[in-house]
C-alpha cells in the first residue's frame, strides 16, 4: 500500500513538472514578447534589444525555464512587468482570499451534497429523490452569472440581507467577512452541488446492488442505516474523486463569480494580467492552479487507496 | 407455548418481468406452498433451479428479491407476519429469523471486520451487550471449528477462505439466538472436501442450539444429512413432503424418484488399446513463467474412451485443457496426437489438427454468440472445416440436431430461446460437427440441475459409442466420474496423485488425498455424514 501511495505521489510531482513545462512553453509561443509589450509604441530596435538583454530574454529557452523553476521552488515568483511589484506578495493575499471563498463554499456544499445524495438513495425514484434531482439539475443548468445576478437582485437589492459587492478587507471580523462572501458562496455551492450529489447517488446505488446490502436488510437495519453503515463506506472512493474535482473547480474556475461580485481573488488577478500580457504573473498563477488541481486529485487517489480494505489489510 | 414455530399457508409469490422493448408482464413464481415447522426441526427444501426454493425460504423473513410480491399467510411465533408493520418486521429480521446465503464471500461487507458484522444484529436488537455478544461469537467460532476463534473476528472478509467465511456466516446467523435459520445453499459453492467440514459444522451447531432451520439445496444427498424432513419443489409447486427416510427410501412421486436415482448411469470400463489418441508427456506449465500450475503431468487417452480429470478448484484441471488446446504452451513436455507431436501454440497448428480436437465448456450460454441461430452456430464448423454450404449444410445440421435428441424444430432458434440443458446440447452438436477424434469437456454438467446433467451424460456416452470419439472429461464431481470414465487422473496442486483405469483408481488402498476426496462425496444415505466425521476423528486420533 505504501508503495502504491509513494508511486502516486511521485507521479503527481512528475505531472506538476510536465504542467509547468507546458505553461512555460505556452507563454513562449504567444506572438510578440514581453519587451515588445512593455515598450509598446515607443519600441525601437535598439531599445527592444537592450530591454531583452536586461530581462534575460536572449538566453536559450531551456536555460530560462530552469532559472524560473529554481527561483519558483525557492519562493521567488519574480516581478510583475506591468507594475514592478513582487508577484509573491500579490499572489499571497489573492490566494488567501480565493481559498477562503472556496473553503467556505466547500464546507457548505460537500456535506450538503453527500446528505442529499444519501437522501435520494433512501427515497429512490420517489418524490424526495425527484425533487432533489430536479432542483440540482436546474441549478447546474443555469449559467453561474445568471444565478449570481438573480441572487444579487433578490437578496442584496430587494431584501438587502447581504452586500452585492464582496470586497474583503484583512481587518474585518470573521462574521463580517462571512456576510460579505455569502452571495458568492451561495452561487458556487449551487454550481458544484448537483455534480457531487448525483455522483454520490450513483456510487451508492451501485453498491446497493451488492449481496451484503441484502444481508444488512435481513438483519433488520433501518433503510437509512443500511445506506449509512454498509453502502456509504464502500462508495467513498468514487465520491471523494468527484468531491476533489469540484474542490479544484472552486479554486481554479471561479473567475466569473469573482468578476460578478468584484471579489479580490486569484482568478481575477490572473485574467487582469493576461490582458496586460504580463507573462511572469500568468506563469506563476498557472503553475499554482496546476499544483492545486494535481494536489487535490492526488488526495483523491490516496483516499481511494486507503479506503480499500484489501490494500489496507493485505492477506 | 405451541408446538408450531412456522406455518406457511397457501403461499403465492408473483413477480414482474420487464423484457426490453415489451410491456411488463406478471409471472407466477410460487403457487400454493404450505408447510409447518416445529421448534428445533430442520426441513430441507429441494428442487432444481427455478423451483422457487430460495424465494420460499426468504418469504419467512417477508423478503422478496427484486420486488417480488408475497401473498398467503406466514405465521411465525403465533402471528401472521404478512400483516405486521415495517418496524415490527425489522424487529423480526435478525432476531427471530436469520439467513445464511450461498455466497458468503459476497454477503459480507468488505470494509467491516468480521466480528462487527457477526454481532451486528445481536446488538441492534439489544439481545446482549457488546462484550457478551463478542464472547458468544468467539464460542460459536470455536464450535464451528474455525481456526483461531479468539482472533479470527478481527480479520476482514478477504483475509479468510471461502469455506471459513461460510462458517463465519453461520456463526453470524446463530449469534442472536434466533428461532429459525434459513440456509440457502450454504455449501454449493464450496469444494467437496471443504463442503463436508462446513456441513458437519452446521449440523453440530443446529443440534447444540436447538434452532429450527429451512435448508435449501439442489443436492439431495446433502439435504439428507442435515434435515429431519424434506419438501420437494418443482416449478414453484409442492411435489412431495415427507420424512428424510421416506423420501430417499420410498419416494411416492415420479419426480422425486427421478431425483433419488439421478446418479446411477451404468458404464462398463473399457480396456486400453495399443495406440492412444492423445498422449501428454511430462507437461510442466506456468502462467507468465512465474506461477507454476502443472508439474510433470503424464497421461494418455485411448480412442473412443474417456479420461476423467478430477480435482478441487485450483488443482490445475482447466490449465491442463489449455495446454492440450494450445492456449497455454507448456514450459516443458510434449503433447502427442496420434503419436505425432502437436505444435505447442495454437497459432502454429493446422486446420486439420484444430478440427480433430474440439472443446465443450461449462457455461454454454457464454460459449455461443447470442445473435446467431442454432443453424448458424452448428453450421459454422461444417463450413469452416469441410466447406459444406447451403441446403447440404442445413441437412447436416438437422442430422446433428437429431443426434443430440432435439430435432429440426430448434434449428431457427436463438440461444436465449433454449433451456440450460438444450444450450449445452447445441454446444455438443457444434463440436461433433467437426467430426473430431477427441473432445475436451470442461465441467460441462456443473452448471446444470442433476436430472438435466444426467441427460447430458447419457447423450455423451451414446455419442461416444456411435462416433468413437474420445473425451477428456474435466470435473470436480466424483459421482459423474464414476458414471462416464474409463480411466481417471486425480490432480492435486498441479500434480497427478493417482492415475489409471477406473476400477484401479477407485479401489483401495488409496493415497491420502484420493481417500479424502472420495470419502467427502455426499452419499444418499442416512448417517453418512456422522460416519465419515467419526472415521476421520478416529484416524486423526491414531486408530
């Protein structure tokens, strides 16, 4: 088991290096280069050449990649070209905000999705199951910007319960912070809920076909305990898998929601700098996103290895 | 209280089938079954597959698999369980009635330790405290002769063997001190040498605890060892009910008589001829060069005769067939056909060599293309080996269908429209179509009910007389071996432990393994189980 886990972790690291190479290559094949975009119209061949020299753009690509990778690993994310600020500092605050938002959305949506999944298995093909499926499908079908504006209209404008703009300050008390991010958390929950709920339902229903479920029923367990004690533990691996994919989405895919609620997160930061063609920032953000994505999926793999009794307790 | 524990009156069970593309239709599974069981008595429910045995057994827990509907009255401990509330029903399940299934391996939750599963119902119904229940479980493990009764409960299901798991499941059923246990084919999936231990353990446990039981099986010899009375079911109806002695010694109904005499096909052994059709020389084979499954196997088969290869699962029987057919080239040794060495690998053999060696499989339904008619399936080898087509091919297929006692009316049917026995017959016809010198039969009757299997064996013997074909007959069922073979090879852990003409192999003195194997085959006679168990105890005590 430990060997398998170690293999997964090694594979994850390898994947991360591959992803960073791809990101680096991607930024290289963009038309034009940083020097051009900094100088803009005032570019003359001479000034371009001297700026390239200064930024080290004349070195071979492999050399530049290795330099960047080593710096990245030692915590130096470089300097933003557009405003000359240290990328590490800017990212730290932004990433904190993103994780704060994603964390609360996950804390709300994961238990809710699993509970609703259990509930719809218990009442399979009956009214509660149909209602849960219907509502969650509706929420996943509506685009997130639409849900966002809908919530702003009703909860912020009409009822005035929550602010429509989620501007976060570091010195707010926690309660105030939560009230501020309430609306984006709701939107994100509605977006990821359906997928997790339906996969939980499918995974448990699959297990419900097993003979040991019949054994449990014939022991006189209540239907809900049959699901909770005997079906759910054997469905953990696929459920964790889909939960991790959705958590990754909460971190890396929330650009639209951040824009709607003017939330100072990573997504907005990256999009801003893409439009400014600020390559070092884009590179840093892309690598961080890749790390989050690979890391969460690695956790899912490890959980499914650990949750398999045959691997945990070999003969 | 009363002297009746269970009384089933006029039980009727219906189900709904939903064939794809058709309207759902209602079918009747069980009709008009009535039975009474006194406390502490054991009733055997016997019948072929589809007779409704399990369905009747589960009805005592008011459980219908796949939404089956029960009607009629089921009185247990003085109340009709058909009318109790869901809460009362849950209280009955696991407290008054418990269940032991055919496949313990599938019936245990893979991610929970055995002990927690064994005592789950006992604790749920507040029959004992957790520590009392654990103590009782350990006692039961010991009584059921499980190894390390103190610690086996801390293992997970995949960490114990199939036979042990079946005994743990029996302990699980006994733990809450129920009034009735339903045993649903608890030994069918086990090897014959394992079956006898489990059977003896179950019988002892029933005797000591005084629990009543419904014992479901298709094997009359097994049920005769554990029951007080027997109920014979067929197509969901009651055929006959009586004491064990009456059923096996003086059956009244024709169907019961047929069941009792199922395994009596007389077959005179033939003497070996000079030139064997197939000769195996020092075959040693392994999978991926690592796991050695066959070691120095030497045997021969003579024209028109049958070599039975017997052994438990994992003894290398089927691997031997794979070597002969060329699916698994051996590491060492040769396969000689008519004194000519066969190329070890299938791909190197000529069409003629392929034709002369045919194969029939255990699972007839997966050995046929479900989208082809009987005519296409049987006609294929005619076309491939002899180039026979059109009207001539059809005429030959009809001839073959006559030979397997099925007839022309089946020629345009699909496999799904045939019964299990008919499917196996079509497979036989397909192999015969190639006019082979030898047919390998791999457990061809194991998946069939006793009476149907009997018909297949008789057919195979008749065909052998007519066509002079030789059989390599792989089986774990020793009764079948006696019925069909001329010579026998007993395999154990990839080696031949005993080999020779039938009478010689089946005549004492035996080697230890053959003795164990032969004495483990259930015999249809009262007291057989006790006799064997007694003998073994005496032997191990050194008498």
